[in-house]
C-alpha cells in the first residue's frame, strides 16, 4: 500500500482508499458514498407526479477520487480489472443508447457529463475515481443510482460546484434520462440524497417535497427482509418505457397533466375513456398513490406493523394491473407470506430484482428458510436474503 500520509481515513473508507492508492499511486482527495435503496411502497408513481415511500439502506457505494491536471476521466472498480478512460470533451454531447459502450462506467460518466455542461462550469479538470460497492447489481435496490449519487458527491466537491440537495437530485436524473437513456423519475435519487437513519422518506413528486418519517423496526420487534431473487433487470430496455408511455397516454385521455391529478373516485368513469390495458396501468398508479398515503399515516401513528396488507395489495396491483412482476418474484412473495410475513411485495422497477417482506423479528428465520426451500423446489438458484436497516443518504466519508 502506498502511504496516505498522516490522514486518518474512517474504517468504512479505508479499503477503497487502499485500492485507489494502489491503482493511482497517491492518496485520493476524499471518499464519498451513497446508499442503495428500498422502496417500501409506491412503485412507478414518481414519473406520474405521485407519492412514494423509499428508504436508504445500509449497503453503500463508495467513491474515492481526486482531480487530475488534464481533462481525462479515469474510472476503476474494486470488482473489475483495468480502467475505463474518457475525456470530458468526449462527453460534450450525449449519444443515447450508444453510451452503453462504456459498461458500468456509463453511470459516473453520465454524471460527469451532466455536471460539466453549461458555461458557468468552465473548463473543469479530469478526475480519477475508484469505486467499491456492497449494493447488489440488478437487484432492484438502485445500484446504478447509488453509483451516480456517490460520483456526483465526489465531483461536485472536487469541482467546487454549489448544488443543493434538490439540484443534485435533478442533475442525477438528467444523467439517467439523457445520457444513460433510462426514463426514470426522481424516486431513487431522492432516497439516495434525502435518506436518514431510522426513517423512510415520503416523497411528493408533484410538489417536490421530501418528508422524513420515523420507521422503527428492531425497537418494536420488526424486521425488513430483502430477498434478492438474482433475476436481473434493466431500466434502459423497452418494458419500463412502455409503462411510462401508457401512463402518459392515460393522463392525456383523462385530461390531466399527470395521473397524480386523477382522484380515485374519478377512475370509475375511466373505462369509457381508456382502452382496457391503459385503464389497468392507470388504476395501478392511482391506487398505489392511495396506498402510499395510508402507509405514511400508519407510520406517523406509530403502527408500522399495520402496513403489511398495503404491501401485499401493492404487489397484487403490480402483478395484475401494471404487469411488472415475474413468476420468481411472485414465488418469493407467496413463500414469505406462507411463513408468516406481515406483508411482502416486489420492490423497484420490476421485471426482476428483489422482494421485501415485513416480519416480526421472531419469524425471520422461518421466512428465510421457507423462501430458500421454495426456490430450491422450483430448481432456482438460491436467493440472497438479508435484513435492511433504514440508513443515511449520501455523505462524505473521508
């Protein structure tokens, strides 16, 4: 290990600092991190101007970084050999799907492109980065956004850019939408930026407010189980975009800007205005918004154990109306419920990824065993099962 001088790096950052020094021959200027996230409830509501209730989890992506003397971006990961290099000038104009040629590095490069555009930023220097992450990739836990937000934290600090938390959210969303080519909303970015230990974040995507609501778990005998089914997904493919297009079509036909503006009672009249498929897509969004508000009210009332039925209803809606679940996700939900979970649902954009289950602490072992046995009986690879703790959002770790 190259000497990092007298600086006392926090233990969480020490590993990525050591790898940075080995790769680049000197210490980084700092280490920044951002969490993965779980969406407790409120799926595909964000780009419809709706409500969601995500939380940051205790699995994080760390980025060690320092500036260079030229315009080169040099990116390395503890998980992969070699480096990816690009010039900031090369990223001047996004090329849509062609940016996938960068592989995993597309995400921090997207952030670099977003933050370096605009006259006020002048000619910014290049950056060297080393990435380390404990957020599972493709599991519906927002690994890409954790990488983007952590990289954004590093670059805004190194480049001395003055962005408040909402400006950071929008910068990362632009990177995801325009450079990566995934038409996501702001849910993942808000969870990564506004998360706080022991809390979920009630996100209002129309008014752009983020309220932190206490989510006690262990202190009240509860646990939040994450079941990574190891079936990967990709938000940049057509399935996610198809759902978004259906929602936008429903809003136009119903005479509103976004589906958030459709009261639940008005949806009863919608079948005469919408085709069957578009109606079901809209029904998911409208009813999901209602479930989010009910869940938030229960958390405020100190009754987190009562949100279980809302989680299950959310999954049913995603399975039947929005059609973003899969047989493997359904199997995980069913097995968890059979073993005594208070509620369970897929989490994330869908078409793979993870399931969450709310359970009494004493039932966790039985639920994990039942889910594992169900996967084995279906000749599926064993899922990765772990407990999630509501944790802090993006921060500087050293």
